[in-house]
């Protein structure tokens, strides 16, 4: 079995700073969380140190070795992450849904067109690419615009829970449907809506696939400092050939340098001062 290259210590330190994996940058409020996502570009919700990439849970923990406990209900850091997730989706400044491989993901608004160019779906393609159950759910939402889980299941006629969840995951992965709110009383339920209703400009903006691959690769490399073979594909859900295309486009413009096949590094690491400027700009965008 081929051994995966180790991440150099200076790169891990760089990631600690960029992905809030240190106590001084720990995420505590929804405003901190939104700034973190805007800065990172995209981040997972509940993944821990066993998976690469920016993670809200790891940022809440404020340490690079954070591991999700088995009993998450009693874990204060997991509970805070879940609470922040609820607040984020309710505020509607950041895109949230189960995207590639069913992974709950946050997207900064600037990254929505690029992710949509890769995983989104034109309306003309829906009859061919969406399952029958997904089309039935979508038809109801396009009429009602917003609906709670139980009501949507009844109206769509997809009453089997497993089939309904699978169809909703399919619509989220295609960046068509998103959760817009969550309620716990009188019973737990999500409110579902069309993504284009929350992010109309970003989801209607057209970009070609090569540009999207390059910008997704840029976004990851800016936070990671260096990417090892297969890492970008693992984090984003891109195929390895497409992840390579994105990274090589960065090399062509001088933004990155290729150290060896599949290993790319930022040509110039951002300074601490530029990071502070980015944080200020992000705060202004999100207030």
C-alpha cells in the first residue's frame, strides 16, 4: 500500500491559523462562524481531524486533533456546532446543504456559482437526471415554495421515510433544495425551500467548468497552503483527474507550484497582515 505523504509542520501551522484549529481563534458565536466560512470559502459541518479540510466542528474545538466522541449528545463542542449550524441556516447569509457524498457543507456566497457549475443541474435536465420521488418533491416545493418535512412528505406522496430522505438528499446534492430553518417544538422538523429563492444571483450566475475547477482548487489551496495527492478530491468530492485540472490551472497562472505529481504548494504564502484584512472584509460583508 502506497504511503500518503506527510504534511510538513509549517503547513500544519499555516492550516491551524487559516482553519481556526487553535484556541486563540476558536469559534464561539454565529458571527464568528459566518466569518470563518467566508474566509475558508467552503467548510464541512461535523467532520473532525480524521478528514482533511476546514470544519466548523474542529474550529469550535479550536484544536487540530479534535475527534468527534461517540456520544455526541453529551459533548458540549458537538452541541455548540449543531446550534451554530441551526443559526447559520436560519440567518441565510451562508449556503448550507448536504452536497457531494451526502456531506453537510457550508459555502461562502462567492463559491456558490463554482460548486453549482460542477454539481448543479439545469431545469431542462431534471426529468432525465432526477429520480421520480425527487421530481415529485420538487413539484410541490415549486408550488408552495417552503414547507416542513412532514407536510412535504404528505403533499408529495413520498411517504416512505427512507425514500423521502434519499430524494431530498438528491435534491440537495444537485443544489436545488436547501433547509431554511429548523424547529424543535412542538416537534423536530426542518423547513425546506428552493435554493434559488435564498441565493438567486449566485445560483443563476453562469461559469464554465474549467473556471469552477480552478476556483475550487484555489479556495482549498489558499487555506491549506499545500495539497497532497488525492486531498482536494477527498475534501470536495471532485474526481481526481478534475482536481488535478484545477490545480494545474493554478500552476499555469503562477498561483501554485507543483512539487511532485499531485502535490501543489502556494507560490507565496499570505502574510498575517493580509489575513487580518481578509477578516475585516469578511466581517463587513456579513454584517
